[in-house]
């Protein structure tokens, strides 16, 4: 008996990795902002873009492999 169908592996992997990757990316970008390499709004914008892109990929892979 399989725990998860193979067609949902990408969706589950993205959903599980989302919180930790947001934390790591946020920490890294805010450190760059503190050092003056990038502006804080640029760091926030990149974090938001990453979250939106990951949610889009979850929805895309989920609907693509629905059948």
C-alpha cells in the first residue's frame, strides 16, 4: 500500500518545504538589507514573489496531475 500517489509527490514536496524555505530566504534577504546590499522593500518584494510563485506551482502541479 502506497502512502501517497506518485503524481502528488511534487505538490507535497513544495507544500512541506514552503515554510522552511520562506524562513531561510527571509533571513538571508534581511541580512543583505541590514548590510545595505539591497533595500528592505526589495527584500520583502522578493519574499512575496517567492511565496506567490510557490503557491502557483502547487496549484499548477495539483491541477495538472488531478486525473
